[in-house]
């Protein structure tokens, strides 16, 4: 279980650093006069930016660590740790981008750490229930729903668009969290027959597309807050209700408190999903 928490925190470190790099690259890849909707070609332009490629590499490493964590910890603990990537982003932004943190924001970083400490003390092993028979089919269906949400949300006014795309990205990452728990046999034949495996791929791709589009323009602070809520609350409920996630004996209250504290602290740092506007010399690939 210690290894799982270390991997979850390592994933948060990777994701938090990547978000700074990707936010700059996404804006650098935005073409003048481009529409406000979800732009699939944005990803193709963004990968020409070295910062986006470096961010993707960190995301890849973070995903591997996330998988290991999800196989050892309850979903609620991993989800809260991943939400804490905003605290990492805040510290990285303060260090690399000369962003000044207010005393309140430094306090929020401390609150996130305290919440994760509570979860580390209270979390039990991952649940061992298989879940309802339809749950593996619900995973790809939910991933398709994320794409629909992105298509609709991309046409909303700016503020609502940011929230919708961020929430959709969070749902997509939540789909991945649940799917990892439903993929036990990783042999090629078993993966082809498991609908959760398709949901994992589709949910991850949809989440990255919506998150990149949310970072492109509009209030990324709002989008990040939506993402934090989307990737924590829903998957945590699925883990507790259907997959048997629990806590150490008598420490359920501490787990709930730690989860709420960590997520609340992350929401207080939501503006650090947004990097400052890059200077012209920062825009070169």
C-alpha cells in the first residue's frame, strides 16, 4: 500500500509539471481567428511545441504510476492524490514561471498535503469486488458521453464552455480510473474481449482532447475546477459502491475528511491549471 501511495504522489508530480508545459504550448498552437469549439487539429499543432511533447512524456510516466497506484489503493485515494497535482503546478509555476503565490495559496498547498496525509493513514487496500456485470460496458458508454459533452460544450459561451470542457475532461480521466480497475487480464485476447479496455483508450483520448481545448482559450481556472470535480467524486463513488473500496477499520471518517480536505485545497488552487501568457520568444518550437 505504501508503494501505491508513492506512485499516486509521483503521478501527481508528473501531471502537475506537465500542465504548466501544456498550457503554454496549447496557447502557442492557437491560430488567430480560430473558433471557440473543440479543435481536433489543435493536438496536431501542439505536438510541434517541445513543451507539449515534454508534457506528454510526463503524462505518460504519470499514467504508468497511476495504473500501479490504482492496483494497490482505493480509487478515492488515487483520485484525491491526482487532484493534488494542482498543488504541484502551483509550486512549479512559482519556481519556473516566477508566479507569486499568496499566503492563502501557500496555505492551500499545505491543506492539500494534510488531506493526503489523512488519506494515507486511513486508506485500506483496493476493493476486490468485480462490480455489476454491465459495469465494463458502462465504461465505454461513459467515454462516448464525454465526447458528446465536449461537442456540445465547445459551442457554449466562453465561461460555460470552460466549465463544460473541464468537467468533461475530468469525467474522461475518471473513466480511465474505473477502467483500470476492471482490466485484470492484460493478455491480448482478454483485452480484445474486455469492453473496459476500449473505454480506457477512448476515455483517455477524449479527456486529453477536451483538456487541451479548455486550455486553449477562456478561463482555464474554471476548467481546472471542473476537471478536479469530474475526476474525483464520480469515480470515488463507483469504487466504494460497486468495487468494494474501503478504509482501515474505524477510520472511515478520517478517509472522508482527508478526501474532502485534499479536493477542497486543490479547488482553491484551480487557477494554476492556467499558465501565464507566454512571451514571444517562448512560442518557438
